[in-house]
C-alpha cells in the first residue's frame, strides 16, 4: 500500500517543472536574444588639456539678388557681431562650398568657415544661434551650417 503512494509522489516530483508557463507558449522559436540595456555614452577624458566644444560655422558669400558679401562686409560682421560674443578668440578659413537647391541645381560658392572653441553651455549655443541668425538676415542667406564636436584643448 505504501508503494502506490510512494509511486504517486515520485511521479509528481518528476513532472514538477514540466508545465510550460502560459507566456512561453507564444514565445518565438528560436528565442530572440535579449536586447542589452542602454548604456550611457562614455564620458570623454582628455589626455591633455580640457574638454571643450569646437564649433565650425559655414557662411556662404553668394547672394540671390546682390553682389557677393565683400571682404569688408565680412570683416565688419566678425568685428561687430562675432568677436563681442566670443572674445577668447576665433579662426576664420576661406572655403569653397556647394549645396543642392530644391530645384535640383548644384550651387557652388565661395564661403567662410568660422571656428570657435568654447565651453559646452546653453549660453554658448545661444550666442552661436544669434550669430547665425544675424548673418542670415543681414546677407539674405537661407542657412548657416553649424558643426559641433568635442575637443581636448590645451593652451
């Protein structure tokens, strides 16, 4: 008599864990790999100098209905509008730009690239936006491109 009860207990123990959980019935086969948890971007560490932001603004010199922006107009813009906002310094490079108009025409023009090194702050971004807006309005430009990159800077 003890044998059938013992047998029932052994069968029950053997079958324990064989029941499939309801959510597993709808699981894909083969099972998909779990997505890794999003990791925060590693903080850049400078081997030398301090971490700052390098912004380069690209200014086209051509205008739709007027002569190109002259060297004197450009320098007045830098002196009056850029330098007061970024007194620590800047660099200006001559550039040759090209872009595709909405009509499908490639436009090539002389340009200026303005490089600024600054702290990554909302105040600096505000000043950059002001410079871009002033230039677009004054010289009737559609856009001024801005490219930002982290930079390790040492003086």
